């Protein structure tokens, strides 16, 4: 249907209006310039200010940035209106390196109504790229015949930057032969040529190593380098030459065919085929000479070709030429003078005229051993001979010339068979020819032994430890001596040098095997009786006259834990139970009883500790493991039984440990019946702690018993005549410790146990009677009086302070455990 003119005009006006509206929407264009590589977050501009918009408009109209690029390098901060860097911009990545200007185009789009602002961001170049050569190493081959001034093109460097930051110039490392020439292209690019300044000589320098540096115009400037390796090509401009013009060589007559005379080595400074050489005889070399010697044309080696006789010809002259294989071959000559040396072909001879095959080691110096003669059939220096002895070892012999070509062998130093029992004597005869020839003859000389060495013990003093209770006849050690002599001079006999100890000979205690020196114990030793022995053992050989030596032997007896602890307090008859009576009203810490045990061993084996083996009520009593004190740990209650039973074990510190036990029955009473007279008043003072009546009763019984024991002891001592022994230091130390810790509580009620004197008669396994008197004096001291003990026995009383109540220590002198004299 055809349109009217009005309709068409209306539509044209509408299109024009829409076009005008769209033109107004995208009419604004803003331009900014920034350098490349700006840090992320950097602000480019404030769009709200530059576009004349309110900050709230950015949010309400949903402003957004549309970058015409695949990466989003910028963004809008809608709160501040800032256009900021979102990602670092690399100009060389966005734009071509050939363009001087680089723009990043973007649109800022607003809605309601739609409006577009065009923004062009110019990226300014910075000098962030160094020049780079397309080839890091350039190789050039230049002939040494190339004329000076020749130019050689080089690969130029490239720089991704533009303008002033692009390549500005080139530099060449220092060189006498080369320089560079820099050319500028129509586009401003720099090109460089290598120029030869002077003629090259390969023999002087075969390779030139140069460094080409490209520098840009940035600030600061950046540079890049490339290596130029120039290899100089050789031409045949050097003739071969020998290191000597004339050689002098000595060749021995009768040299085997094929013997190398010498190898020529001509030198050509050229290379390749220009340095390859051929050796040949010149016309000056006689045919006779060429028949005697052969020449290798490639290696220059000269060898013997035929038999050479000194009597036929004394010397030969050889003329040699070396020619290279270059296009214009060059050559060099030399002369070889070969001198023939006479051959020494007769060996000298040595003859033994007389000889003694054996000698005693004590022969006098100067004794004649052998007579020798020498000879040689050659003449001149080849016939002059000399005689020597083998020099591998120093020999105690000397050669003396007796007459022409005769020598005598004599003893020059004292002989010692023990050092060297046999000598291999080699006589060496040598002429003075060239080469020197020699012959030899060997004789064997045996040295006979004499008795000149005493027996030798490995040690001068032996210390032997023997554990007590050893088995009689047990081997203690072997005291073997050594005699370096031979046969009967080395046969040894051992014996003990007699020495009496307490009327006892050493041979009754120890025995030694006279053949091998094994030392045995003849008896069982007891550490408590004997502690050590010191005597001498002698070794004597069977020579004439016999020689001997002796050694000191120190026998030390070691203690063994062979004595069981002996409980001496509280005393009880064998197998009986100790009864103690204490009041029920005792306080905590009351001393009920004190167990004392002694051990006849020494050191660790005699250290006694105490333990409760059985106890009726473990909460009522405690035992000090070191001093043996039994004390109450609390007061008695009405629930506690009246009778308590304790089994105490005393154990020593040996391995294995030995022990003894004692059973104590403790009875409690409401009130103690004191046997004291009226002189004992309350409060009872510790200084008045005595019971005269009790002492008198016990004393009368004890005196009668002791009288009988004393008589028996006196009889035994008179029969045995015991040697007085000093008290071991450990005894005094332990007993003094006992005295210091034996105190009685001042305020405690005195029990019947505390006021008695216990007399004990003990029977040991050795059938000895022991008598021990224990008493607690008025000052609170425990006195251990004279025991009758076996000779050499020692006892240790372990008493370590462990008091639980108030104590008072007496000032009286401490008592000690004494030995019978």
C-alpha cells in the first residue's frame, strides 16, 4: 500500500530524532595518560569529578566500565568515583612494539537513562626491557690471508621498548684486530658491522673471543650482550723445522734388529694438511747407512735394520728431510750422527777359596771367616772389577784386600745370635764397563749360641687378686719367663724364694710348677685372717754358668660375703623370742627396742640394713632401716591387742646378701612396776638413770659366767699365740656412729628393757665363743665391750641417726669395739 507524503516525512523526522538522541548519549570522550607497569590499586583519575556526576549517581545508575580488551585492567570505585588499576598493564603486550603511541579504549555506561562516556587511556612506555640479541653466540670463520678493512655483518639486537628507550648504540670488547661500524636505518634502527683492522695470524692466535654489547637510551640504561667467536682459517705459510739441526746418538754394538734408535719430531705451525709431514732420506745419506737403519716416513722413527759391529764402523751420518702436504709444500732438514758404543760382553767372576760355616757369638773382633778371589777377561774399563758385600742389611763383617785380586772377610762388630742367628753373605763382583756387568756368590754363616742372656719376666712386679675361700690347689697365675738363648741355655726352672711369715714358710702357702711357672695356692685363704702376701719367685736357666732373675709377687686376698650378720642386741637364746614390755600410754615415737647386728665381713659386705619381715600391725610400729630402732608411730588405742609380734631381718650388702632374723614379742601394760628405790623420784632426770640393784643381780651372774669364759680364752690364746691386729678404720667409724646415735628419750617412761644388761653367749659355725656386753649408761651411750672373736675377724655396727623424739647427747667418751690382744 503506498504511503502518503506526510507519513514518510513523519518517519524521517522520527529516525533523525533517535539518531540525534544516540549521538548525545555517547558524545563525551575523556583522555588520560599513565606509565605502564603501575602498581595495582593506583588511581588514574576521579571519574565522578571529571564527568560532573554525583557519587550517588554511580550507584543508582549502575555505572560500569566496559574495556575493549580481553583483560580487565581497570575498574571504578563506586564509593569514591576513582578509576584505579586492577591489574598491571604491559605496554609491549597490548600494543605493537613498532607503534610509538598506545591507547587502551573503554566505555563508562550509565543506566536510567542510558549514557556512555568514551575514555581513552594512553599507556606511556618505560624502559622495562633490555636489548636482546636474536643469537647469543655468533661464529665467524676468517682466513688469515684476509686483507685489513674487510667488513662482516652481525646480527643486531632488538628492544621491545620504543622511542628513547630503544637501542641507542653498540660497544665491542677490546681487540687489536677488530672494531665495529654502527649504521642507522630509515626507521631509526641501529645495525652493526664487524671490521678487520689488521691482518690475522693463526699461528699467533687461532681464535678471537669478542663481546658485543647493545645499550638502549633509557634512564637508567639497559644493555644486552652477545658472544662473537672468530676462528682464523689456516694457510700454508710455515715450513717444517726440527728442534735441533744436528743430533748425536749412541748405539750399542750388537743391538737387536728393530731396536729404536730415536724418533724425529719435526714441527709445523700450520694445521690440517698443511701440518702433515713425510720423512725421507736425502741424497747425502749413504746406501750403507740406509742398509743399517730404517726410517718410518710417517712417524719419523729410526730403528736398527741390520747387525751393527763396532769394529766395522765406529759411527754413521744420517740426513733426514721433513716435507709438509700443503698445496705449496715446504720442507726442513736435519743431520743425525750415530756413534757406536763398544759392548761389554764378558762377566766378572768371584771364587771362594776358604770358608768357616759356623762361629760362636762371642768370637773376637778380627776373626777370619773366608778368603775370596775375583777376575774378569775383558780389558780396559770393562776388565777393571771391584768386590762388595750385599748392602740390604748392615753386616758385622768387613772385606780387606790381602793382595792383587784377593780379599779376606773378617768380623768387624760383636755378634749376637739372639738378634741375628744366621747371615746370608753375598759377594758381588762388578766391572767398570758400560753397561756394568756383575756376578755374585753367596755363603751362609751359622752363629752358635752361648749362655749370655738371663731369663726375662714380662713384668717386674705382679699383683694377683685372690678371692677368699678359694679351693686349695687352684691356679693363681702363670709367671712364665723368657730366655732368648738356645737349647739348655733356655731351659728354665722356677722356685719360690723362701720367706717366713709368722713361722710359716711361703712354700707351705704357695706352690710353683718348676717347668712352666704356674703358681698355685696350697690352702684356703680367709680374708678375715690374711689380707696379703709379698714374696719373690726366681727363674734360673740350665746354662754354664747358670743365669737367673727374679720377680716380686703381691698376693691380695679379696673379701667374699661369707659371714651372716649376727644379731647381738636384743640378745636371746638360740631359737627363743625376745619379750619387751611397754606401757600402753606411750607417746608417738617411743623407742620400743633397738636391733643391733654385726657382720665379720668388710666394706659393702658388712653394711647391715634392717627390715620388718612380719608385723602384727604395720600402722603401730616403724623400723629405721639403718640404725635398727623400733619406735611407735602412734599412741595405743583400746582396739589394739595387748600383744604384738614383730620379725626383724638384718641383711648385709653382699652379693648374694646374707641375713639373720629376730622375733620380738611386745606386751603392753597399763602401769609399769618400777623396780627403782625411793631415791628415784618423779620427774625422772636422765642423769639419774641407774638401777643399782639390777646391776648387782646381773653383775653377780655375769662375773661367774665370765670367769669361766676368761679361763678358756686364756688357754686358747696361749696355745695359738695370736698376732695382734690393728682395728680396721671402718670399725671405729661405724662404732663411733653407733655411739653418737644411741640416745634415750629424757621424758619417756623407762621400760624393763632399758634398765637391763644383756649378757649373751653366742655360738658361730667356726665353734668360737663370742661374748658381748651391751649396756645403756647414765649418759645414754651404748657400750660394746670386749668380745672374744677369732683372730683377724672384724665387725661393723651400722648405726645411722634417725631419731624421732627429743634426745640428749652425753659428753662422756665414746666407747669402741675392741679386739682381744
